[in-house]
């Protein structure tokens, strides 16, 4: 069975778009990216990865929810992925006594859960 799009409906959808298709710019931050399988993420330490040469770090908080921020400490410019997770908070390696709160990165991360 082959499904072909209705040309009239397709043109109507494009014409009614607030931004024309030719003027839209690709923004990689507004897309989903597969990063890791959920089971492969470490439970007690940060997971370092990069998207388009931007270093990011993924970690689980005390409730088990995932967090993703830039892999750079705003205080010392060190990699947060070299740090550790204490009480569900990501702390830098060189500054273990202080809890480092860094601004989250607005990027969609897809973590797959497989059996």
C-alpha cells in the first residue's frame, strides 16, 4: 500500500505557516538527538558527550530525573563531567565543598530505554 500526500493539503499547510519554508533556518537545539541507552548511563557519575562540538554533561538527580547542562563549571571553567554527583547535584571535581549550579542548556536529549 502506498500513501501519497494530498498536494492541496500540503500547499495549504505551507501557505498557512507563520514562517515561510524558504525563510526557516535550521536550529540544532530544537531537535531530538539519541545520546545513550538509559541502562548504559552511569548511576553515580556524570556522562560526558558532545553535540556539534558543544561539550555537554548528562546526569541523574536524586529523583532519578535526567539533567543536561554545558560541560563547563561557571566558577572555574573546569569540566563538570570530571566531577561527581552528591545528593543528586552535580559538583565539580576541583570544588567539592560547594554545590555548583550552572545554567541549563536548552537542547532536547533523547535517552532510549531498551529491555
